[in-house]
C-alpha cells in the first residue's frame, strides 16, 4: 500500500465527516498521525487538484468541488437502491423490523440501503455499514453465491485483514447449506437478534443480499415462516425489476 495515497484518502474521509465546516491543518495532522509538514504537502496537492478547498490559514480545509463531482451519479449502487426502496418499504411493513440491502466491494460487505426506525443495525461510516462477511447472514449468502474468482479473492482479503484463515470446515458446510436452501440464517446471541438473508439476482449473477434483522423477542416458528416467505418474495421482485431496468 502506498502510504501517501492512504493518508490522502484518510484526509478526504475526515473532511467528508465534517460537512462544510473547515478543519485546521493541525487537527488533520493529529487525526492522520502525520507531522504538519507532511500533512501540509499532501493537502496542498489535493488543493491544486480541487479535491480539497483551503478556506483560510486560520480556519483550515474542507472538501473541494471535485470531491463533490465524484458523487455526481448519486450514492453507491444508486440505481439498485432506487429500484429496491419501495420493495424494502413493503417488506418492512410486512415484518415491522429492520430490512436492508448488502453488497460486496473488494472483499468487504457494505449496506447500501436500509429501513431501520428502531436503530437495531450497527451503524458506522454514515449510510454505508461495514460488516464481516463470514459472520453475518447477508455476508454468508453473498459468499455462497460468488463466482470462483471473486470467492478466492475475497477469502484472501479477509485472511489478510483478520490475520487468519476464515474458511473453516463449519463455514464451508454452512455455505453449502445456503446454496441448497437458497437463503441464509444467523443467530446473533450477543445482541439477541436473528438475521435472515435472501439473494438478489441480475440474470444469473447474485449482486446483492436482502437482509432482515429482528429481536429475539419477535422470534417464533410462525414469525420465522413469515420472514422466509416475505423475504423470498421481496428478493424475487427486486430481481425481476432489475431484469427490466
């Protein structure tokens, strides 16, 4: 990894979290663990390319116009999110719990769309929520239906990040089970939640995972049956609409 590029990305992330409020050079240097001179050189370069704006020496910096231009096509997976929202709204109304849509990018899982009035999803990174693939229902479903190349790349990335081989015999057996039944289920004892996931297809390719997360207080055979039935209907409808997009 090129450290200067990584630090530049860190600076953009810090500035994006502050909105239009400028951040001083001293604060940027502190938050990125850089000395002020090095931080200044990186920020000056980003200012020259208009990704960062220098408001003033005293006030500091904020995002520049080209950073905003990067998002001119909308949010990540914007078209899928727009297409899926009314269906997620229907699913939420059916189940009265958190529903969400997950995708994989470079070996990591991100939630690109969620409806969660009770805030039971673990929030981070603004509206995109990261999570471990191998320990979540949506992540496991995405792994189960990956093509071979993506699967091996993802395993290598996860092993590098977690410093261990994530493909255990138990996980291998679980992925096989998911492929057979077509959906994923995980209990989350620490949070007292249950989670289900259903595949969203673009033709023959699994492009996303539709997730349902609910409290153990709701759990019953009847409710689980409703989750599975409604989840399959919702995922199939998103896939159908995607085919005619």
